[in-house]
C-alpha cells in the first residue's frame, strides 16, 4: 500500500530540493508510526520515521545476543564510521524476532528515528527487493516527494546518504539475500547503526565494512521449554514431562518449529501432548506435522533457502540427507557426490554460508535434524532410486577402502580381503599411525551408521566393512560399537548368503562378547566360526580361530582347554598344506599364558619369549607383554613383573590400544602393591580409571572400588584382566 501524507504545500518543480524533502512524505510499506516533528510548513522540521514492526508476544530473551548488539551500539559514532552488525542463522531460528525486539528496546536512543525494510531475500511469493526499490521507500519516508526521487540507483543511494548525514538513526535491513543487496543501503557517515539479518553469512560486509557478525543458534533445551510454557503453561508441561521432552527433542531447538507445535497444542487443549509428540516421532512424518501450509510451514521456509542454491549445491544438499551418520567429513561428502574433494569443499562452503549445513572442527559437517529430514525428502522427490543407491554405495566404498588403509597402517600383518580400488577418490592413505587413529576417532560413528544402512539396502559390501572395521573398534575400546557392527554385518551376510563373510563376522562377534565379559556367548560364536571355516576349507582361518578360541577359554579360566586350542593352532601352523595367516607368535602367547596359569612356568616362559621374538602384530605384542608380566607375578618374580607391566603400558599407549593400556595399568598396580609402593598403585589405578571413564566402560566402577579399598588399606579385585 502506498499512501501519501502531505504537510503544507508541496514545492512543484523542485527535484532534489531539500525543502520539498522536509514537507512531503510517502510512507511505503509502513511499519509502526511516522512522526512529523515541528509545525507544518516549518522550514526547520524533519521527518522522524518510526518503522519498526511490532514485537512478538512470546519472545524468549536471548540475553547474550542482545548484549552483543548493545555493546556495538555503545560505540556508535566514536570512530567516525558507520557501525554495521550482521545477524545470520538458519531459517526459522528467530533472527528477525531478535533484532526487532532489541531495536524496540533501544529506539529512543535514535532521536532521528529508525528505518526498516524487508528485503525479501528468501521470500516464497516475491523476488528479492532491488536496492533501488528499498532506497525509494527510505527517501520518501525521510520526507522526499515521490516525484523528486532520482531514477538511477546510484543517485538514490547518494541522496539517501545526504539525507542521513548528521542524523542518528537505526536501520534494520531484514532478510537480506547477499551483501550486494545491502551495500547501496548503507549510510555514509557516523551516527547511524545498521543491523542486517540474513540466512546467508554476509562475509563481504565483514571483510570490507568491518561489520560485526552475530550467528544465531537454535534454542537451548531450557529456552525451548520456556517457549512451550509461554504458550501452554508450565502446569501442562509438568503433567506430561516425557511428552514435553519428546517435543523438544523432535523440534531440535528451532524456534519456528517449537512455535508451530505450541500453537497447535494451544489450539487443542484436550489433546494429550503425547499425541503431538507421536506425530513428530517418525522423521518421515515430522515435516508433515510441522507443515501448516502457506508461507509459514517448515517446508515452505526451508524451500526459500533451498531454491537460492546453485545446482551443484542443491544436489549435494539432497545427497547429504541420505546417510544416517551424525555428521560427515569432506572426504565422505566428496565420495557421496562422486566429485573430488577440492570441488566438494567449494560446494560445502556454499551450504555453510547459507546455514543449510554447519561446519565443525576437524573438517566435519552436520545438519540440523529438521533440515536433514527436508534434504532427504527432496532427494526422494528430485533424485531417482538408482541415483540415491549409487551415492550411498560410493559412501560405503569410501568407508570400506579408507578403513582398510587405516588397518594397513596400524596392523600391516593383518590379513584382509583383497579390495579392488576402482576409484582412487574413494580412499585415502595415512602417513603415520597418529593420522590413521585421528581419522578413525572422528569417523567411527559414521562408519557404524554406514554399516547399518548398508544392511537395510542389502549392499553386498556392507558386511565386509563390518569385518574390516573390527580391528579398529577393538583397538580403541569401542566394544558396544563392535558388537553392533558385527551383529548388523552378520545379518547382512546371512541375507546375502555370503558364507565367507559370515565366518569372519562370527569370529568378530565372538570377540565383541569376549571383551564384554560374555564369555559363554563368545565361545558359541567362535566355535561356530571354527566349524564354518572348516566347511569352507579355509584351514588357515580355522587355525586362527583356534587361537582366538584359546583366548576365550583363558577368560573362562579353562586353562587346559586354552592350552589344547593353542596346541591345535601350532600343529596347523606346522602343517605345510595350511596357509599361515596368523601371526607366528599368537598361539605361543596363548599357550604360554595358559601354562603359567597351570603352574608350568618353565615351558610358559619359553613360549611367551618366543611369541615376543616372532610376533609382528603390535596389538598381540601388547597382550603378550601382559601375559609375561602375569607369569612373572605368579612365579613370584615381582621386579620383572613390574618392569614388564611398565613396558606393556608404554607399548599399548604408543599404538593407541586403550583397553590394553587399562589392563596393563591395572596389573601394574597389583604388582606394585606387592612391593609396598602404595602411591605407585594409586597412580596406576587412577590412570586406568580415567581411560575407563572416557570409554564409558563398566569396569570403571570396579577400579573405583579398588582405589577406595586402597585408601582403606585393603586392595580390591582386578578389573579388565
């Protein structure tokens, strides 16, 4: 609506005439009031526009962000520059609400008024506003007659700067598409404060105009609860605490989503909150539940950002919605899209600037939960099933090949299935052990999610990824993850009728149960693996299973059975018809420990020392050092036991084997206790407790009890032995 308000007599034929500008106002897109100061026709009167939109009723105070804006305001005019602040964030996060609320609180500090414009940068019904159109609205709001407004954008911008010279005004440029849309709207002299909101990071304003950037994040859980309580009342939330918690979780802190849910709940006071939470529980239904239609539904709001993307960024946005992983690396994103990393980084940067993706430390990227649901929906709408499956297959191969090369770096003697690197871009190499471990520590959750998704899609290489990942899960003490990946892998191998994969994953699943102390289950899985390898004629793997089965018997204190299994493995190693795939020191290590537990120390030391001399597996060497320390301790040679356990601790720490380090520290504490070194015992067990707490391992409580008993003068039982 355009309404002209005339004060006094307009001066005809006075283009760019200052007196005309003081007497004629065109109010375009008026928000709030326009106040005319001074008497009509007074040559000294100035128009004081008050254009801020109304504040919202249920505003949740963001004190930190408002304080940041107020701090900027305190410096207005102090260095003779125009102060600019940009407030960016994803769609629906509350940028405009925050800025308008804050602007109302400080508006009296701007004697010459405030200007507001919605630049329609991401509008579903209209194109972004041209700077020339915004300038025309500002000029008429400042008192210029419409016929006096220059035609050219540059001339309008110059006139705008002229009229603002010497004035103290607040400018709110809402919903900007990019920096280029904003630049012509900036004043040219100090005394003015400009606040710009956008879904895009306006890096150009920061780089060239010194703008202060404020990135608005989603609500904390407490802030989200406050918003729901404003609409629904604290009592209703308290009556259904689990449902309220579910609503908060499913809305993932997005103010718009929380508001839509709260409005729906307030409109239906007799409907239990649990019913609303159920509508949001399934990701596939969540967008429907939050889609109120028109311009304010979640889909519509997200679509404004999506349609502004380049074709390459839009495609990657859709594909990134397909994996179930909590986040994704740039390398994995490149594999998913089938492009090189250099190209994908540029596209990821575009998505990050648009707040459709958030970059985290370690070159990793994460979706907001609702954006992930929207991206996945777009992928199922815009991409074919073949395109989606092919993308996920590339991601699976990336994780398979890279996990394989991490194994080669960390355990070069471990036998793995031959892989054909059909696409070099799908793998990466590691120069050092530390680099391989760092990659795994960052990526293991994504690998686990890929394994699970591969099973759902029945991708044939999914079970092999589960098998290849076993060593790394075990090395880092991620035993719950190992059990989950092996369970999924076994199910996938059985569905695919892949018997070689079944045999290997039966072995892996037994190992997971062994590490969890579920030794009877471990024996069942390992014996099944022995039988299947024998049926397949893979006698070299059968020999390896005898070693592993012997380790399980050790855990059950079935030392005679352990010794028998180890001797069977040694016989198979000596058989020239069997391909030897196990480390040459493996069977000796198990046999040596079993014999030491049976009291045959002479033969035990022979096998344990031979294991250390012949073994090339660093993981095994750590355990063998522990077995050797235990043998010395049982034989009463305390000094050698202490020295050997210290070697075991250092070795396991060096290769990143955290559970092995815990075991060695715990045993070192026992050996030190025998020497009377109480402080040494405490130091060893406290170090073990730190690692167990980091891993979330149940043995943490056992070690904590040991430390309590130590303080009481009675050492507790051994953990993770």
